[in-house]
């Protein structure tokens, strides 16, 4: 029997405390759909504008999403961010 370790974390979206498997990103089950929606919005914007160099604040302004939410997705490896230029790009090369 596998021994999964859970820890009490605060959801990055709604701030609610919930039990999450250790090492997984802190998005509570209620907010997974929202996280996915935000992820798709950013991915569409970035991949539809390949010639436009957008940083986190550009994306936040255009989509009306909080910068911290975008940073959260970047920190969790859902997007690449060029550290030198600060330009955001879609992780999937599609
Ligand atoms: Zn939540």
C-alpha cells in the first residue's frame, strides 16, 4: 500500500485551506476548472500572437487576470518565461 503524504496548504486561487498531496501545486479541487480556464486563455493569447513580445504585466492587462495568478502558473511550469527578456511563452510547442 502506497503511503501518500498530504499537507495542509492554502489554495492559490481562493485562499481556502485544503489537504494536498505533498509536492503538488496548491490549487484546490474547486478551483481546478478556473485554473484550466486561465491557462487556456493565456495559451491562446500567446500562441495567437507569436510576434508580439508580452511580459507578465502585458498578459495580465490584456486578459484582466491578476499578475500573481500568471506568476503562479509560470512557477508551476505551465508556461515558460524568458528570464532575460521577461517574455512569456507557451510551454507546448504547438
Ligand atoms: Zn481554491
